[in-house]
C-alpha cells in the first residue's frame, strides 16, 4: 500500500482506529461465509458457530455500560461492528440482532433486576431476538397489535397475538436459535392501556424446544443473508412473570399499578425508541463497510480490465480510463469517503451522549436520533445504488458469486428497509427539522407546532447551519468566485457549503408554508400528502448538507499534506456531483445560471480525471485487507492457458 | 378483471396477441421454478426437463424460416418468448440460449449443408451453446482470441484457445448440457486472417462425455438464474471438419480458399453480428415481461397494505394513497407501458425485415439493429431500476423469496450486461446516429465520417424525427400552450414530442461538433473520451424519443374510448416524468423556464393522483394471470390468527 493510501486510512480511521486495526489483524476466515454451496441449515449453523466465537471477543462488552458489567466503550463497539461489515453480512446481522437489538433492549429498557439477562446476553448462554415488527405493522410501531395484559390473580403478564397481522415477522434469530424474545406489545392493566412496552418472553427452553403457547414459523429463503434465521412468532396467551417487563420507562408494581418517569405517553414511546438509536447507527456503519468493499473490488478490476483499443495503440484501454466508467465509480467512491467521515462524527456524538455521566438535554438526544436517521438513510441508499453500479461495472464477472459483488448486493438490499424504512425515516428527519424550529411556540399538537412564520424558520435554521465554527469560517472566507476552484466550477468549499445549506433552507421554508395551510384545511391528510414529496426532498437536502459538512471537517482535520490535498479533491467531487444531481433544483430556483450549471457538469468530469491516477490509492485507503474482499477480481489473469477440471473427466475423442 | 383492464390488455397485445393468449392458457407450472430449496444440480435438471417440454411446443419452429423447416412466423416466436418472461427466468434464458442464440447462429450464419443441425436444434436432440464471449473479451468481440486455423493436410479446422483470456466464459448451457458449441473464432488460413467467424464444435458426445481437447469449467453460482449452467470452454487444438464453418458470410472451399459475399472485413463482421439481432430483441422482451410482473406485484400490494392513520380516521391509509409511494410506482408503470408499445413496434419491424422476400436495403437492416440496441438498453435498465423499486416498495415482505421480487431482481440483474453491455450499446446507438447523417459525405474512415456541418445534421435529423406522419401531425397540431394539458403542465402530446426530439437533436449536434475536433487533434482518443458522456447522453435522448413516439402511436391506435383516454394520461406521465428527470438539461438549455419546470414537477404529482384510482386496472392490463405472478402479496391477509407449524412440534411448558 502506498504512503498516500496509508495516510488516507489514518484519516478515515477516526477516534477508534485502534479497534479497526485489531479487527484487520484477525483471521478473515472467522468472518467469512461457508465454503461451497451450503444448504440453508448448513449456512445457519455456520453463522451460529461464528457468533459463538465472536462472543468470546471483547467487542460486545464494549457496548454495555460499566454499571451493567461492560466497559462502556460504546464507540469501540460500533466501530468493531462496522469493521465486521467487511465480512459475511449474515454474521454481521446475526451479531447485530443478538448483541445490538436484543442486547440493546435489555440494557436500555431493563432495570437492575434484569442483570442476569444482560450477563446471559453477553456470554451468549441465552440467545435472543428482537420482536418488534409485525406482519401488519412495520413502520407504524406505535400501533402494534400484540398485547401484554397484567393478570393480578397470578401476578403475570399474558402475551398474546390477537390476529395474523399482529404476528411478529422477519424476526432475526427467531426461526432457529433464539431462546428469549424481547417482545414489543401494548401493555394493558386494569387501569387501562399504557402503550407499547417491551417484555422478555422465553420462546425455547434450554434444549431448544419451543415453549407452550408459542408458535414459530420460518420466513424461509430471502434475497440474501442466508445465514440468518428470520422467523415469525405467534403468542397464544403466553404467561411470563410481571418482572419480565423491561420497565425502565414504565413499570408495574407488585399490585399491578403502572408508574412511569414520563407522563406523556407519546413522549414516553419515542423516548423508549430513542434509546435504541444504536441499531440505526450500526446499520449505517455496516452499509458503509459493505459499499466500500464493493467499490474497492470494482475499482481494482477497472484498473486492469482492458477493452477496445485507442487509435494507434496495440494495447486495449483500461476501462477506468474511459470517462463513462470514471463517472460510474469515482463519484461513488467520493460519496463513500463523505459518508465515512459523517459516520465517524455520528459515532462520536453517540458515544458522548450515551456515556455522559450527567443528564443529557432532551434536545441533544433528539439531535442524535435525527442525525442517526439521516446517516442511516444516506449510507443505505448509497449502498443499494453503488453496489449495483459496482456489479454492472464488472460485467459478467460481476454476476458470478465467486466475485462477491452479487452477495454484497443481495445481503444489503434490505438495509434500506430494516431499522426504519428510508422513506419513512426521511419524513421523520423532515418533521424533526420543522418541529425543532417551532419549539419556541405554543404546543398546539403535532400540526400546531408548525404555526410559525417563515422568517423565523430562516433565522433559526441559519443559526443551526452555522453552529459549527468551521463551516461558518469556510463560508465566510469563500470568495464570490474563485475561477480555478473545484475543477473549474468556481465553487470552492465555502460556496459549496453555502449552496447545500441554501437548498435545505429553501426547501424547508417551502414545506413549512405548505403545512401551515393544513391548520386551516378541512382535509388535513390531503394537505400533508400534497406536501409529502417536498418534505422528503427537504430531508434529503438536509442529509446532503450534514454529510458535506462532516467531509469538509474531515479534510480540515487531516494532517498529512498529500492526503489532505487529495481528500480536498475527493470532497470537491462529492460536492459537485451532488450539486450536479440536483441541478434541476438549483436552476429552477436560480441559484445557478444555465452557464454555471454546465460548468458544474464539466467540472465533475475534470475532477474525475484528476482523481483517476489516484483511484487505487483511494480504494486502498479504505483499509480493507485483500483477503477480506473475497474475490478473484483484484489482479489480472495471467496470460497462460489454465487447466480447469473438466465437467466429466472421462473425456472421449 | 375490469372491462377497462381487458381493453388495456388488448391494446398492449399487438399483432401477435393470439400468441399471448395461447401462452396464458397454459399451465403455469410448466414455466415455474422448482419447489422448495433445490441444489444447483436439482435446479439445472428441472430447467433442462422444462426445456424438453418446451421443445414439444410450436414456438421454436416459428423462429425458423420455411426454407429451413420452420413456419417463419418470427414475430410469433419473439412474442411467445416475451410471455415466457413471466415465468421462471432460468427456463427463459436456457431456451433463449439454445433456440435463440445457438439456433440463431446455425440458421442465420449456416448454409444448406448445416440443415441437419437446424433440425437437431429444433427437436433438442443436440443441445447447443453460443460460445462468443471470452474471459478477456466481452464487449470487444472483434478482438476475440480463439482461433480456427485451416489445416490443408486433413481438410479440417483446428480450434484453439491460445491464452486464459481467450477462454470462452459465461457460456449458458455449457457447464452441463450442451453437446454442440457455436464457437466464434478468428479464422486463419494459408492466405492469412479473415476475422471472426463461427464454427460448430462438438463439445460432448451423445452420452454427455466431454470430447478430447475440450476443457469445460463451471462458472458456479451466480446472483440468479440458478437453473442455467453457465460454463467456460477451453479448446486445445480441437479438430472439426471444414464443413463445420457456418459459412454464409465467409466460407472455405475444398482447397481452403476463402470466399465471402462481402469484401470489406469490417462490414462483413458487423453484417454477421447484425443477423443475430433477434437475441437483443428477445432480451428486451423478457426484461419487459419481468418488470411488468414486479410492478403488478408491488402495485397490488400497495393497494391493500395499510400503514399510519389519517387524522380523524380509524383505519390506516393504503400506502398507494401516499404521494411518495405513487411517485415510486406509477411513473415506473407508465414507463412499462411505453416500452411495451415500443417493443411491439420493434418486433413488427424485425418480422418485416427478416421475413422479406425481397432484398432488404442495408439502411433498413441498420435501423433495425439500432432500434434493437436502443430498446434493449431502455427495457433492461428500466428492469433493474423498477424491480429494485418494487422490492423496496414491499418492505420486508419484498425481501422474502416466497414473494418473488428478489428472484426477479437477481435473475434480471445481468440483462444490462449480456447481449451487449448497456453503456457500450448506448455508444453504438450514438455513433450510429452520427455516422448515419454523415453518409452523404466522402468516406474518410470512421472519424472522417463526422466531417460535416452542424447545419446539415440538424436538417437530416429533423427529417428523420418527422418520418412518422403521426408524429409530424401531432407536433404540427400542438398549440403553443394548452394550459390544462398533461396535469396542468401545458405540455400536450405535440409539445412533449417536440421537447424529446429537441433534446436529442441538440445533444447530437454538440457531440458532432466535439468529435470534429478529433480530426485535428494529436490525441484522438482523448478527444473521443472527452465527448463520451455527451455521446451517451445523446443516445439516451434518442432512446427516450423513440419510446415516446411508439407510445403516442399506441395511444392513437387504441380504439376503446375509455382505454384510449387512460392510456393518454399514462403517456403524459411517461413523458412528463422523463422531462422531469432531465429538467436540468431543459433548464440549462433554456427549453424550460424555471417556472415552467416547477409546473412539470407539479404536473407529475397531479398525473399520479389522476392514475391512482386506475392503478389496479393498469397492472391488470398487463395481462399476467395471477398464478404466473407466483407471490403471496396479491391479496391482504385475513384478520385471523394463523397456526403455522412450529419449528419443533414437541412444545414444552
């Protein structure tokens, strides 16, 4: 690896780069898929065995606070999980389900009385699953159908599935391995309904037999993630001790009386969900790693794959020398760099918030959740698009399983869906941005929060977008036009940041104006629905801005001069290709003139050309050991005839 | 099915709708994938058995001219193959490889002496494969490395693989079943090299044993198409009789002297390839069918899947009522309609050209090839995007194999690669458009053809784009502004057609100007490369135009008033969502004002809203029997608890 690539790896490493190194030093076979063509059962067994080996490593303990028996190095935990995303994603999901989702529920929603389940989670003696989603309720978790009803006669909770749509579905670890389920259900007592809470329900005994009243189905084959046993859980009046309620945000005393530290049921629900934010951050992490693997493979291949000759040349041209091929891969590589910096920033924020020894202001917790949703959307939608591009860029070779790209695609395909459907999350992000600025106004219910003037939004947003002193400084320092900047576009970093913030601000103002009408309208749904695509567009603009700001900060923080210069060009490419993709908006709103817009398109080409000689450094900079990439595409074939085994060794004349 | 849907099916049926009906009436099990979780060998055996049943049907014979023992109903053949695209795509590819590619080589490149191989192809007594692609030569077929050298001593051809990059690769039917390979190789005689020709090489004997000198490898698992045995062929000085040369465009007499009806080797090569155009047309057909299957599934699901409640309503909202969901699915449905009409037009053109009893002008043959490339690109790139969208629109349910979307995605993923990589094909289309207009000028070599004035290009193109009297009439009749037209965009059909043609024309002129510089440049490759993205953009604009024109003609030809009105709105949505996607270009080139551009965006929303009540009719109109869709997502779950078998029936307390 070149010095430059090494410096890039260091820049991408972030605060927990030592954790990354410790993973890189491990035997990649520990995290590899099974060899050959395993049956589903063989694949699942392989993944389960790998999970047991992983449980012996220190990483899971980093995800638990010292008060619950861990080290509390939460950032290390998520970083290790990110690195696992370069390995087999079945193991990655299986580990995420048990340690992350199930473990997250027990540690974040549980009380000291649940410590033994924390211990049994860490040593994997009781494998768990996270039973939230139902067949009929995916995104709308607040309306789950499963009930947990308190029975005073026996001091138990009765967990029940009232209809097929309330059946728990797609539950990882449920079809084969889990003994305990963290079941999200409507808590019902004599006093009434208390909303969604989480209850521990044993679903198998120590010998793996399904417990009475529990029906377990198998979701069967999926696009990918073959090693993960997704299943369906149906409960027929299953009784568990009252103490199994993970009662941190709402508990029952020994007479069945409900108490909660949070009075407002809506706020209580979202607070509970908010504590589970690490799942979303981890999905973003894994998506980022998988995408970098795919882009490393496709870029390496494009450097040695040759096709068609240039006039007057004997040798064919490396496909990465073609502009259309550069345009496929290099902006995607630039986006992966941008997201890696944004991810590191997010993980640091999460670490600070969740390990704080003093109470964290609700505002900060909400910012963390909003940022996690934003980066999860950005990272997983980039994964879907970029891995597809990588497959296509490798042609027929890309379609063979042996070259890994198709497994990366199939395994990550559901990332845009699980841990929050991306379209729903974007609306969450958008709404969060709106309500945030309405906070100073009277609470008038969900829609009422939007009753504020557009001028105020602008001011509040301006203040927010400039919270980072770096961004403020870069914008302030931006000359109105710097002709040579960023591939001749004239858009230096400051102007790029301004254009991104401007798009977000303008879109949000537009949505706010539209939604204000909802207050006066007879059909509030119609008004909301009419603004829905605007809301999503505003959220996308927000995501783009926070990612660019993180990348800009990452460039500034890089101390190696050569790496810093190269990162600057990569950041330019991310910024300009994003502006190019949205140039319809910039032109419609007269932020770019037609002439300037064409210059942006031309500048993306120039930047691709500038980065072409560094393509290998850029993907080496991802810091993925070759053996982890698991493909035959990294080096050119030697020009000798190979002798493969014949399909039938009894060859005849 | 509603009357309206029935009328839509009739409109989409085209000239060979009776063939579609005959396929619809068949048992879908004949074309279904194997049940359960078959091993690769079991899947391949299943597909092979299905192929044998298919060989008993009349469709393959329709693909062969009467002079070679067929019926010569080529359009019926391709239409039947299109309908097969609603079934398991492994069978579809396997049939396409044997009857279409291998059969196409034998029938189109062979001579009367090869009739027995035509017969053995039709009755499947000799399964064949099409060995063109090599590991090192995918797109650049002219530079294949395999050689076929004439040995005068024995009057044989010696077929040889000189290096690993010349190994035949990804060859369907090769790894398990084929007995004969149509091998494309450089023909060499004492007189010298004659370029790429096709030779029949037996690779297995009647008992399935691999023949001496032939080495067969297995490409192993792929993303999808598990029933297709893709393999690698290496030849070690394999001898075949001279007569095995498929010599229609270049033959050897009994003294090994080369003769060809076409003197120019370049023209000979492209003429040979041109006769194989039906393969590309068939891929477009299958991609269209698979995409319609996916969109039918996702749209049916979105009609009954409910999530989140509207204010003041008890029941949750059907997800297709949300604007962002409409925007995902309905423009994709509109594009599928557009492509179906374009496909029908293409198949008719192919049928006329290939069944003509009088010699076809070269210009017409080249137009057919260009059109086939254009529609292949449009149909397969739409498949990749729309099937992905359909999967995501069905959330977790979409990720389960039982619901079919992931298999449709995995199986079709390679369609953008095989039968011509889409990016390469777009350049072919673009170059074809340019050289076509240079035809009147002196031949100055490939680049020389571009030496003409931009004014002439414009004129020639205008003439071309208005060849269809319908299009000319619609454009002439277009009022400069019709405020109510197309969702309030003011863009009626005539203006839409004009905007599409204008974009193509302007982009082509720009490319022509840029390439003219290449004639004066020292580094011609650099100039070409610098214009490559423009060339691709021009080709995309061309594809968009021909598709819109076909759709407009389809609307005009529809005789059912209600269906015609609805198709008109669908065509508006296709046109406006395409303009919306390219509005950056229209704004940059001041074809749309900022205000008008925003109206186009708003109009897409309006049109989605207008089509929402007809969504079910539109996908029913695709005419795919429910059983062929092979999914559980068509109807809502009944609201009762189901009792699935437990994973372990020995449930314990």
